[in-house]
């Protein structure tokens, strides 16, 4: 046995994040840690990694009680953590980040940069990552930064490696490579704790699973003896059959029409429409141009040619301000970077797009702000202390709810949801879907980008599919995953003629 956690407790102010966290991990085991956002998974692992200290309970490492005061204490014992949010130094190269704090030195006490770059290059090549040791980290995508985090953790030579949502921003091929790494670590008799919300990953890597709910460990069992439906039941406390079912509504007027839109080097002659009351899914593989389309429609990236028509009137979208004025809202893929002011209170984030409603003559009306914030917290069931809590301290699912609440407060009626459930657990996904359904029933039009094909089939009234910057087809909501993949991955006769 490598690690035993017994009745771990943790409070943050008035919020009890953990009240009975129990877990044990053996050498040569991949132990899955599941639970809804806010269940206490990341908090429990941050205690193990020395990032925060527990308020109660016991932690046993290789048979001895331990209490880590800082990450260096955990690292010295052989524990490393690959974080969901990158903790890299963006101004340094990949090689320098891999060796950060453990730099190789020459005989004269100087940093041996040449040797560091050689070792980093071998490590990257060994795992077939699409990286170069000399690349600066600030130029990497979220997926690239995640791969650097994995390289850094592996290089530490740890006995226990904790993965916190390692594949949330990776492509399918990169995800497969992470699976190979996890299996290799297990074969080397390392212990691995793997936090994920992606139910399709469970059988690919896991030996045992522990489920947390509301800060307590509610179940532990070998993966061979438990079904996915049972795991969901332990996570959310209700049967899988009641998770989500959306009844479509009859579409109303045309809210948005896009005709022959082209933008940058990728998007080419995009045409589609959105009607009031419907949710239109947008599928395709990574790199197909789905996020780029949302950015262009919201004025983040310039539109080179084509028309955008809102409720029958042509509009010029040259900036996000003009998009917002036209009634549009963007819930971005990277909510932490592009959707939230993480270091500011929830109240500011809720009202930032509708300041005219909570101010008089340029002066903030605090009672009005508080009332609007309390309404958003109640409506979206945001788990928080109160509106003064910093948005960045919420779980991923609750952060997403705050982003949505910003646009609900603004009164937008055309919503662009870019991967709205990425990094969110089953229960929080349902709540996001319910908000989207409520918006559609109130007359809004929704475009939903998702890499999860089951989500598209479950939620969307119809599905547009993109490939290499073009829309390759439209499918009804009752189609199959095979039909979506055929349009997403294979060239059509129409494409060949173009």
C-alpha cells in the first residue's frame, strides 16, 4: 500500500469541502477518482500534493503518518501532480519548465542548458508528443501545456502520480498517448490516481474506482465489478434514467442567418441559420474550425467576407461589443481565461455585461448588484459562500454557471456555447442542459459546439458538422454517431468539387 487517506476533513471559510475523504492506493494500480464538481476530488488531491493542509483525518504514506506543509514535501516523498490548470512558467522553454527547480548543472556550478535540452528532447520523443524542447511554453495550446505538465511529472521519478483531468483539452490521439503513459507507469509499479469526468475513459485506464459525493467517500470498487450506470448513480445520488431528457419545441422565427462567411485561413463560405426555440449542435473533429466560427461570429476574429443577419437585418460584427449589442452571447471553451474575471467576486462576474442595470449615473448600486447576483445563484444553483466569493475559487462546473449567468443578466437571445460541459461532471452537465433548454423555451436560439457526440445526440434538435473549415452536412437530432463521424472525418463529393 502506497497511500491511505482516512476521514480527511477540510473547510474553506463557511464551506465544508471535505468531511470524510477516504482513499487507498496500491503500487501498480490506476485508481479512478470520480464525483461531481464540488464533491471534493481536487481538494483531496491538493492535500496529498501538499498544496493545502487538511483540517482533520489521517494521511499514511508507505505505512508512516505524514503531514505535507508544501508541495516540496510531497515531491521529496515521491508524489507528483499533473494539474488541470497549467502551473508552468510561460516565459520559459519546454525544457526549462521540465527541469524547473531541478536544473542540471555543469562542473562549475552553472546551469547545463545543453544537457537539459537533450534530456527533455529524449523524453518528448519517447512519448511521441508533438513538442520541441526549445519551444516557449507561452506559445502552446492548452493541450500542449498539459503534455509538458505530464513530462515534468514523469521526469520527477515519482512513486505516485496524480492526474487531475489530464485529457480535458487533448485531441483523441493525444488522449491515447496519455493512456499509454498511464499504463506504462502502472507496469513500472507506480501508483496512479486519475481524476476524470469522461465516462468513456473509465474502462481504458482504471483498475479501481472511488466515488466522492458532497465531500464524502460513498463507494470504492474494482472496475471489473461495477457498471457505468452504477458509478453515475453513486455520483449524483439518483438513477441514470433520470439524468436528462429534452423534449424539443417547435422552432420560431429565424434569429440568426450566416451566409458565405469566411474568416482567416480556415473558415470558408460558412452558411447556416438558427431559429428561436431550437438548439443546433455543431460537431466535428479538433481543428475543424468550430471554435473559430464562434469567435468570428462574436467579433473576436475578423470576418473577411459574407453576411451575418440578425432577426432579418444585416449587421456588421467587428468587435465583441457589436456582437453583444446585436443580442449575442459567447460562452467560451476556455472559461477560466476568456469567460471569467477569476480574481474578482462572483457578483462582478454576474453583472459585468449589464452594468447599466446595477448603476446610477456611473455609481454602482450595490443593493441592485446583490439582488441580481442572488437571483443568479438561486436560478443556476451555484455552490458558493455568497456573491463576494472570488470566481476563481469555485469548482469548474460552478465557474461555468457564473459565465452563463453573466449573459442571462444581459438578456441575450442568441447564444454560442463552445464546449459548455468540458471538465464538468454528470450532475453539472444536466444543470447546464436544463439552462439551455430553458433559454430555448423562452425564445432564444442556441448554437452548441461539443466534441462529445452523445451530448449532441441528446440535446440538439439538428446537428451541423464541420471539417477543415467547412460545413460538410446537416443531420437531424435523431441521427447516429456514425453519421456524424462520416461527415467529420471523410471527404465528401461536394468537397472534392469545391
